[in-house]
């Protein structure tokens, strides 16, 4: 894997690519082969948000009616259950005239959604919206390059996907029969090792050396960008992606005596913070939905939604359950307050703390500032 526009990482760690990027590369390579165009050993694919990558293609074959390619997923220095998975894409043209349309389906080894609360509707293949769009972009690029149009069928499959899924949270989430095709950014940033913690520390050293009094932590690239829209004047050195290292990043900030620490996240991570988890990765921490239901009861949520929260599958489902409930805002504010209390355990008493909660569509749902001197403006 290589990227022709920018380094793959800002530190010594090697980034990998997601199952969504692997599926996109396989689909694009298969489309080229279907039209008799050789792609070589790599194929250039778009990423969901920005940028492009060259992805190695393991095999690609065609029988004239359809073509199939295989890409081996590479998790970089943060390998997970899907590392080295063989991702297949099988393509065919169902209609060569008329409006161009890409129909993406999941085959063997790709899970199917059986419970609500996920970004994919019940009954559909577990191919998330961002990688689904990414696959479509790759296929359309290939069609444009060969000057073709029509209705394209793409089937994504994963060898031994059902066995791999047993090592993930998919069965508990109600995704059955295989793994999910994921990736909001297309690349895998290494979060779960000592080297990444070292990167957090070094980033804070840089911010301190530049004389910054404020730093902004985030759980990832998207939450960082959303807060950047609210606080555009904070220098680049002040933006630090803490990933799942909630406690560690706050402890490191306290050591450097920043005057203000801001934290940007989505609801699932916020709940884990509020429930006292120092590390918020799904492999190490889970939301206690019964405790969350108890908090909702105290906030004044109606009894029926409370029962739904206790039996919820994901944090997204909790927000869906609470849509329209008069006590929803009070509930969110209480979770923010509890997350702030947890943060204080690791940050200590002195820095001003601001926490920002965004929804999955990028809207600011709430913020918690524990001192009047906190910056950040009023969105």
C-alpha cells in the first residue's frame, strides 16, 4: 500500500486500510478486468473523506460475463480480527444501456443485520454507508475510464468471514453470518499499542513547546473536524487525536500544565467515559445499558423508553429510542456532566475542561464547560 499525496502516518506507526477500502479496490480491479483492461499489481482507489491509496490486488479473473478480484486486507500496526482477510468482489453488468447504477450486495462471509440501532437497516448486508459509497465511487471511476455505462451488480464476499466474526462484537450486535465491511476514513490508524501512546505524548510536547495553553483532544478524525469547525483559530499543533486513550491523554495533558483541555466525541464514547472506562475501545470496554437506563430514569425519561434503553444494542439505538422524549436534553446533559466528572479523575483540578458531544450527522448535541474561562465560543 502506498499513498501518492501524503505520508501514511505522522509517526513511526504504519497505517493499514479498512475492509471497505479492500472491497473498493477489489471491485474496481474486477470492473477493469471485465472490460479487458489490465490494472497491474495495484489499483488506485478513492477514500471516503479525502485522498487516495494504491492497494495491492492479489488476483483478478474474468469469464467474459463477470469478473472477480481478491484483495488482502492489511490492518497495518493495529491488526484486528479481519487482518489478512481475503476480500472478494464479483462484478457483472446487468444492463449496458440507460442510467448508470451500482447495486452493492453482500455474499458469503459478510454479516447480515438482524437488530436495530446500526447504520444499516435490519435485513441488509453489513456494509456500512461510508464504504458502500466508497465502493460505488470506485466502480464509477472504472466505468468512466473505459467509457461504459449501465447497471452494475457488485457482490462482496469474505473468505472465512463467519469464523472471523466470532472474534468480533458482531454476534452480540446482531450481525450474523460474517464480518462487517467498515471504514469511515478508509485507513486504519493504530490506536492500541504503546507506540501510539508515545505519539500522544510527543504531540503534547510539540503543543507545549509552541506555547499553546489550549489543546483539543478527539476520539478520531471526524470528531476532530467537527470541533475544528467551531474553533477554527486553534493552531494545528493543538489538535491531538487521542483515540481510545481517554485516561492516558488527560493524564499527559495534566503533566504539561495546559490551561485548557477540550474533548470532542460522539455519544458511544461519551457514555463509556461517563461510566468511568479509562480506555474506550470496543475490545476492552462495553456500555452498561442498565446503568444508562437508570440515568435516564433519574433524568425523567418516560418508562417505555427506559425499558428500551436497558435492552438496547448500541448507543445509536439509545438516541433513536429517545427521539422526541421531553427529557432527552436533560439526559444528554447529565451524561456530559458525568463524563466531565470522570475526566477530572485523570486530569486533576487545575486545567479548564470543555467537552463537546456531536451526533452522527455532525450536529452539536451539547457541551460541558466547567469554568467560565473555557474558550470554544458559542456554536
